[in-house]
C-alpha cells in the first residue's frame, strides 16, 4: 500500500490538474465523475485523469493520501480541491478559472 501511496503523491505533484475518477475521461462510470470531467472540458484546459476502478489499488489508497473518502477527487497544483459538487460550484462562481490559470501558468518553463 505504501508503494501505491508514494506513486499517488508523485502523480499529484507531477500533474497541474489531475482528476481521480471512476472510469475514463472518454467513458466515466458515474455521474459525478462525468460532471467533473465536463467542467474541465468546458474550461478547455489540459488535464489528466486516473481511473480508480482499474484494479491498481488507487481506489483503496487515495482516500488515505487525501483524507477524502469519495470520488472523484480533483487536484489542482498538488492540492485537493474537492469532488464534482465543489468543482462545479467553483466553476459556476468563476472561482475555478483563476485557480486553474495559476496552476497552468506555474508549469511554464
């Protein structure tokens, strides 16, 4: 389990916008995951996804790393933002866009 947790931490640090979802970006397996993907697609920004149902142990290990029990889990610039409800609300209020722009701007060389 520790090995998976270390891999998760490195993955979160390496990707400015990372969504841990049930299913894939192309085929989310739950409505909440689909909603989170949709928000970032509407923003038109690059983002990565990881399928917690792929059998790799992500589904069991991630809540221990993030202290967040449900999925999806959205990370921006290494920080947990929350799940689909929080991300959607932030998007609708215009609060997500500046956070995302800052995260992506900080990765430019």
